[in-house]
C-alpha cells in the first residue's frame, strides 16, 4: 500500500487535544454528501489500516486506523504531519462510524463497492475503532432513526 497524494490534507491548526496527541472532531471542509468508502487497505508496517472516503463532488479524504489500538484517525498514516486521532463522541466520529456501518450492511442489499479483502479489513478496523471509542456494540444508523 502506498500513500495517496490526491486526497485532501488535514490542517494541524484545526486540531484540538494536547501536544503529542492531536484530535479532530469535525470536517475542516464540509464534504458534499452522500459519502462513500471507496478503498480500505493495510500498510506493510505491521497493521496500520487506511480508508479512503469520497464525497458527491469526488473529493477524497483519507483516514487511518492506528496499528496498536485500532483507533480511528484523520490523515493517510499516523506518522504523517496531517494525522490526528478522531475525538471519541465527536460529530466526525459519529458520521464515520455510521458510514462504516452502512457500507457493511449493504452487503445484503446490493453488490459491494469494496473488494472482499477491503470489506474484511473494514469490518476488522471498524470493530477495533468501536472498541477504542467505547462503543463495543453499536446500533446501526437505520435502527436509530
């Protein structure tokens, strides 16, 4: 897996948190909905996951999953300057978990947009990110409405 250079970069000045542990809680530029996950992969560094999200205008945002805890982050890789943890309970986290839930639920209603490996990785990263966020079991977005 190589890093994507076409995705929007997150800006460090928009991050919250403490030095050494920046956090993002909102989109720095609002995407045009609907959003879709178009790729999920894993780096050869021992487990960092990556997820590419596209919006209706075909803008791209990269997210990653920390290789140690599986925590959801913004940016292509946790070692990048534009990477930050997604704040637990934030609007950004809620929207991304809803998006992952929807992608995983679509398996039964239509052909998936992701490859079988991508879906397997998404399921794995999703579960680890939920556990880190304290949401071991989450009702799907369709059941909350």
